[in-house]
C-alpha cells in the first residue's frame, strides 16, 4: 500500500478536479479521515467543516447508525439492477419519502446525482405534455441567480449569463430566465412573460427559499405561494429543486412546507443519504404519473440510470430518515440559526460587507466583491476551517449536529479573515 506522499504525489498528476483551474488552483488538501464535523488531513491537521461536504453530511461524518445500515446491506446485496427487479431498500425509501412530502407527491424515480434528478424532472414535465398531445411545450421558466446542475439540460435552466456556465450560453436550449416575483414590478413582468408564452411552457423551476450555488440568495415563502398561483392560472407545472433545501436545511424538513403548497415535481439529493453515498430522487404528483400510464409502450418514461436505486445508497437514506424521525434534527436547526445569527452579526460592521443573513442552518456574509477566491479559501484553512465562498458570498451550511462552540469558531473565523483582507 502506498504511503500518503506516494498516493498523493503520484495520483495528483492523473486527476481532474471540479470547478478548478488546474494550472493556478492551490493544491487540494489530502484527507485521511472524517468524523463528526472534523476533516483530518494527512499532515496531522484537523479542520472544522463549515459546509458539510457540499451540504450532504447533515448528521456529521461517519454517523454510526448510517454506517451500520450500509454495512448490513453490504453483507446481503450491494446492488442489483432496477430493471425488472426491485428490492426492499428503495421501495421502503420511496414510501417514506412519499409520506414525508406534502399532498400527493407519491411516485419516486431514483437516480444517482442531483443534476440527473433535475434532468429527469424536466424530461417528465415535457413528456407529461407530450403524452397529453401538447407537443409544443418544450421550454421552462427559470430564475436569475438560479442553479440546477452542470449537465447540458440543467445548465440551460440555470442563470448561465451571470453564473459559472457563461461559456456555454450560445449552445444551450433557450428557456425564459426571469426575476423572482418579489415585487409588484417583477411579479407583473413574470405574469406577462408566462402569459405571452404559456402554450410553449412545460413548467416553472425554482430553488425554494434559497438559491444555493448561485450565491445563497434568500426569498420569502410568499414568492413560492405566488409561483404556485401563477402556474395554476396558466396551466403549467411547478418544479421545486430541493436538492440543497431538503432535509431540514432551511428549518422545515422540506422548503415547500414553509409556503404550505404542493409542487408538481420535487427533486432531492445532497443530504438524502446523510452524505454517505450518491443518490437522488425525482418525485411526481399522481396526475403526472397517470399521464404515463398507458397501453402505449412509448408513453413510458424511457430513463434508467445503471445504478438506479442502489441498495447501499438506499439503505443509507433510510437510516438517515430514521435520524429525523423524533424531530430533534429540526430542533437543532432552529438552535443553529440562532447561533449563526449571533456569531455572524459582528460582520455587519466590517468593511466590504454588504449583507449578513441567516435561514435555518445557513449563514451568509455577502461582500461587495471577492477578488481572489483561492486566497480566501486558503486563509480559512490556515485558521482551521473548511469554508468555500460562492461568488461574493461567504457562507456556512454545517452539519445539523454541529455544536455551539464550532459554530462560534466558524463565525469568528469568517470575521477575522474578512477583517484582515479589508
């Protein structure tokens, strides 16, 4: 077995890292172990994770209940194809998700990544209309500042004019990118847009309450209620991308609960398995599913990822749901929100800070600009914190099990680094 120097030095010459200019990016940190909210590095350092591995490790790393569930499943059946075969873990998980989600969101299609779950949602929406005989509905309404993934279809419903996918703008399918209806003016503009193109629109897609990767931008539940009203008025579908907001992150189990509405399709991933294994789900309301129920084979949803409904991943997800059952996680989220608000409040007075905001287990310090993201990220690591700003937003989205001392440390570290760069 290679030692750390060998596997790191030799292997790094063969890896292509995400969201990184490989020529200029700082060398990635070699990790040898994770536990709770801690990342242990090969050089002996221990850093506090402020973003829960892109918001996935909602129960912290290596939670024993999830680990044991995966180990048990590994002994009996790691995986079997989901075409013509089914097994206990995904069927149990589908039932539990249906019971947790509002209304008649009760048909679950499993995939293995968030981007693909959104692709499936878009495909479902378009084919819903195709199966009803409306072949012209092939576009979506999405929103400025939104982000739904890195595949070609999901890039097209993200804000590629200001986001990370600007280079692809000329080749992507053109959808309608609007401002969220947060004011009378933007509301009127959205209504006019949809009214003009209603017969071509398959659906509206939105990240409910928080636009995550686009800069941790918040909006109020009334916006979601209004989108439901507009969608119903013009007969288009409403899709909620809850990949970031699902599983307690914003304060309720799912963000749609805050608005008291039922979207037509929901996508889930990230924290679905508690940060253990890749898994995603696209959940549709009954009428969506019923449009595919036919004697015509071509009316079926022709999609099927090879590792769809992987037994290990579904076992992890079922174990993760167990940990939400008694309501303690959501009570922890409410406590974290208070800690974040108190800890980040002093940042309001720092030079270059334009906003400080919190919602659930999310805390944001927005700056006027960040000239060198790599330098800022490195400064956090030097102080013992793993924090990766997005755009001009320094944010925290830690494990829902994080303690008060760690939250205070992360918030204090943000303040120190921002003050030092002023």
